[in-house]
C-alpha cells in the first residue's frame, strides 16, 4: 500500500488529492482545495505553501505527483500558474518527496482513454475509480486524477520493470 498526493496547482485554487493504492486498487484518503484569500501574489503563494505543508505533515504521503504547466493562449496565466506550481514543488521538496510530473493530456488518457477528454469525463472517472458519490470541486477531482495516474504508472513500472509515462524528478536533490 502506497500513499500518494496529487496536486493541481493554481494561484486562486490549488487542488489536492490523497489516495492509497495497492495492486490496481485505490481509495481516497482526503481531497479538497486550498483557496487563497484576496491579496498580493506573495501572500497567496505563502498561504499555498503553509497549507500544503500542513497537509503533508498530517497525511505523510510517500510519493507525489503534480500537473505540468502548459501554455495555451495566455502566457501570463501560465506564468502565474508556474509560480503556484513552484511553491507546491518547494513544499514537496521540503519534506523530501520525489515528484512525478504529468501533462494534462497524459492524465486524461490514463483515466478516460482519450487525451482530449473533457473535465466532466475525468471527474466522472475519478468518482467511478474511487467509488465516490456527490459533488466535488473540480480542483480536487483533478488532483485525485493526477494521483490515480501516478498510481497507474507506478503499477505498470512494478509489473513490467519499464520506465513509462511520468517524468520523475527529485526536486529535493536539486
């Protein structure tokens, strides 16, 4: 049994999802989002760092996965997202976790079979795979999807001995 935290970074809402996975099965331990108060960007980033640090201390995951930054049309949005992602990476490194990174299309492909799936399709599959009911913030379901993708990739690595899927980095050794 391995405990994994998935993180969907954002400057206003950073989603987190913590699962335990074993032999192709997973169960949710916790999920939610860190919603930053209106304030300056440094204040919001500090809030993300503190709250994520508290979650890491409380749930003590063994592995971490985070969504890669992608640039669509708005470069400014990608830069802001990158700052929130950087704070999350620092919080993970602070507790000594290696981090696997997944592109949004990889997560969609792993959960739905299509790299172009809509958010609602991904959220539906998260609920099915984790046997969840009711409403869930999209940030939380995205974070759970990232954690589930990592569990799937690590399971494939264990079964085949091959390196597949994620780019793993040890930010704690950087």
